[in-house]
C-alpha cells in the first residue's frame, strides 16, 4: 500500500511513496484524484490505483455522461479502468459538492477483495 498527497493541491512524490516497496508484491496506490492514473500507469510499479474526487459528476445524462467534472477527475470519472498493466477504480463516493443533487449517479461504497494471482 502506498499513498500520495493530492495531485491538485499538493506535490505527490511517487518515488518517496514507493521507496520501501517490495518488487515481488503488487502495489496498491491511494490518491484522491483519478486522472493521476496516467502517471501511475506509466510508472509501471503500481498494480491498482484507488481514487475518488469526481463524485461521478453528480448529474449524468443518458448518452452524454457527466455534465461537469473537476480538474484531475475528467478522464476517469467513475468505475473500473485498465491502463497498461494497472487497474484504476474511481469511487463515486457518498457525499455531495456545491449543489446537493445527484441524478443518474447513485452514491456508492465499494468493497474490493484482493486475491493472489492464481496464474503466477
């Protein structure tokens, strides 16, 4: 497990966070902003990134998607993504930001079960 400070409001330091990482063990990265996943996936040391930040956009219209998304939460706004050899999961969360409305974007609490790779 590794954690980084906010990409939007801080200065995430991947090398510092992964300094004591064992190379033979998959690494899970926690960072608030999901769009940092482009950096995480390119780095190659992260197996799974868990993020939030976007709240899924709060209001999602059919065939259009979210009406508005925050910086660092526009590419990967909700759900599961495969980026190179890394998985990213962006949770919609349970809270609200600014206008207290959700439409077609239910709040969520996600349970993730990590299992060993059976093919290894």
